[in-house]
């Protein structure tokens, strides 16, 4: 991502967070004539103790050097969590590595053996969220998964481009929004990479929902949570999702879907 694009990403992030603040919650009087969602720029500047014109230029995406002190003030006003704060600093200070990150496209046999030994569905994915290793049980999560081409084996492309996934997901909008927010939080170190730019552009063209949710700048620090599916053959199934770092490959993650109830465990065991 070039420098101008990064400034615009910062501007969009600041705007979305400003618009989420309720004036009454931060001490401003209720005004029935207010048309601006959230706080006005001048109100935000007052809370952060910075100049209105300076903050306006920052939110317009202009090239401005932002001190750590000001970023800390903004993080406090926006009540950012640790993941969101990190994202703010990366966008504002350019704290992203300049070297190119090669993406793994395969896993070794030892990792594949680990996957194959697991009863629970599991897969391994790279920073682009390409799924590069999986076990047979993953068909319980993505029916027909093994028929996908290499370019289609991407978590986000499956969620937003495969209608069958929408059909089996009981809480599709909630699950898909969380995925977008998690991807944004975990990919900020790669925003200068061409593959990142191409993937986002493709997904924005592919899905109106992705385009809208990406523009919200949602941030989520973990994928841990419940997942309820309606498998076409096995019926309703409930899982907990957990993600683990692959120790010997720092750019790879393993996601495991653990049965959340006895009925789901039974279906897995009998299938």
C-alpha cells in the first residue's frame, strides 16, 4: 500500500471511530438539530486537546507527522482496546516492515500428519487467509471443500463468494463481520504488500457486504467463539473455534473447530 493510501486508511479509521462516539456519553449536551453522526471534529479535538484545523487535516488524509502523545490521547478518547490501539499506531506512524513477505502455499508432511490425526475439523492458513492444509473433517465446515481450486481456498473468498457457506451458517452476518474485523486486525503489517491490495479490491468487488464492513474499520482481536452450522447431511452442529500459532512457521495459523455439545461429537464420531 502506498503512502497516500495509508494516510487515507488512517483518516477513515479516525472518522469511523469519531462517528461512534455519543455526544451525551462524553459530556456534550443533547442537540436535536445535530445531523452529524457521533461527535463533530471540533468536539473530538477539544476532548483530545489538539487543534481543530490540525485534526481536520489529519482526518482528511493529509501527510502529517503524529506524535506518540497525540496518538495516546486519541486512543483514550476513542476508548480503543489493545488491538485497535496497535492498528492506530501502525497506520499513523508507518510502523510496518518494508520487506516483502513471501506467502507459504503448502505445508510439510509432518503438519499434514497432525491434521490427519485430529477428529475435529481443522485447517492451516497463511497471512492472506489462504487455506493451505486441512483434514477430511473440514468438509463438515465447508461442504465440497476438496473440489475448490487453489485460488478459491481462501477463508474470505469462501465466506463472501460461495453461496453454500451462507446457506449452512446459522448466524452468517455476525460470523462474516467478525471475520472481516479479525482479518483487518491481523493483517496491518502487510498493508504495503501487493497481494493485500489485490485481495481487498477483489473482495470489495465480489461482495457489497464485505465492502460495507471493510469501510467500518471494525477490529477484532480473536476468532474464539461459538459457530453454529446447518450441515446438509448431518444437520445442526455446534462448534467452538480456536486458533493456534504454528511454532515452526510464524506466518501460519491452525484453526480448530471443537464440538460444543454431545450431539455434535456423536455426529463427528459416526461420520
